[in-house]
C-alpha cells in the first residue's frame, strides 16, 4: 500500500487527522457516536494509571469511557471522577484465592458495547491478571474477528516477553486485522519486546505482528502495519517526564481510534459523521497511524503547556488536565445544527 502520509508536513497531518479521526459536533448524533472506550487495567498497587488513560480519553471528546479493573482497586478509582464508569471485574491471585471468581460474561458484555480497548495501564504482572488479559484478546479475535482496535500499553506489553505467555500473545495479535492493534512502547519496553520476538527494530516488529507501533522517545515515531508507513513526531514536549504521561498518551490515541471507527467503520454513522468524500479513501492502517500521530501531538503539546505553567514541579495530573484545551485548539470543528 502506497501512502501519502510519510510525505506530509506536520500541519497537513493534523489537518488530515481532523478530517478522518475527529467527528464534527452535531445535535443530530446520539450518545456513543463520538466513540466508546474501555481501559483494562488497574490493580491495588496502581490505580492512577487507568484513571489517567480514561480521563484523557474523556477529555479528548468521546462519549463514554469505562475502566475494567481489579476488584480491590475499584473504590479508589471511582473516587477520582464521577465521569468514568468503573467495573470491578478483574481478579488477581489474592482475590481468586478467596473464592471471588472472574465475571467473564460481564467482561465480554462490556467489550461488545465499546469501540476500542486500552489494555495495560496499572494492570500489574500478577499471573491471573495477565491470563485474563489474554482471554480478552482471544475473545475479540473469536467474537469480533480481530476487528476491534486494541492499544497495548505498559504491563500488557510484558505479555510478549513473559515465558509462559509470549507465544500465545504473538499468535493472538497476528490474528487481528492489520493496524487494529497499536503498541505504545517506551525505550525499555521496545528493547525487551524486540529481543523476545527476535526482531531488530520497531519497523520489523510492526511488519511481523501486522500492528501499528508508536515508539515513545525524545521524538515519537509511528510505524504503520503495512506498506512501510513511517512518521516521526518532533512536536516539542516537556523536559519533565512524570509518571503517568504515557497513560495520557494511550488514552488520547484510544479516543481518536474510537471516533475514527465511527467515521470509517460503522454504517449507522457514515451518513451523519463522515466528511468529504476525498477524505474517505484512507485505509484503516493509515487511519491508525494518523490517530497515533495526533494523540502524540496532543500529549506532547499538553506536557509543554503544563510545564510552561507549572515548571519543575509539574505532575501527571497537570499534563492530563491540559489535554482539553489542546484538543480544542487543534481539532475543534464549528458546531453543526
């Protein structure tokens, strides 16, 4: 697939993302048509990460945001915001040992109703949590033909290098449609995954797994699932790197993927949400790259904005809160009647 995306300037990429990944606001649309997202993660030790991802997705402008978390983490996460629906469906080894089983049907029912999953923030590495994550991916492959986009971040990436799960994980991911899985590794996660899958770099990994990769670093780089699409994002960020910024990134990208689904995939939204016909020719792997590039731009710009205001004491909450004005500056369409 030959793509024009690698030849475009930053401004052209943002314009293309605005036309293909961000629905126009309209009073004629109903709740859910701007996107529905679910974060799968959050354990007793790590409750902030799933919140940052979910809240960033909500601030990006989609309609409904859920978190599926470990049972003992739910109360803390619920206390952070009433805007996010929190479901205590995951079980770690301790909870399972006390005869509290995994409500599999509840998890599957929720997955059926959402557009995109962000898997990994705050999930931890408990074997039962990792096993449930694999079950979720397997269900999407079997029930949804690998067509529902999934972002793998943080602890979900550990599945590729785990000795008990690596082979199964690789087999599952390659059964998704090209570009429907997005990996968001940092330097350490990228090195570990490459070593486990015996590839040299992110480009080879994207080709092997047929997935989109957003490689985080001083500059973020996006690799497409097919056709060698490659885009580097040099948007200025912040010299401060507080924990949680990567969770904000995964939430922003997930939200843009969710709204992209309604522009490009869903028959009931095409008449109301799709933009000019000239924009409708992009293949999904290109849309996934655009969503990653736009999400990276939002996060880096939000971090720079927060640092200008707060300085050295900037925290992940400051970056997260800066998402809303950045989204408005970059992507707001005139409101339609």
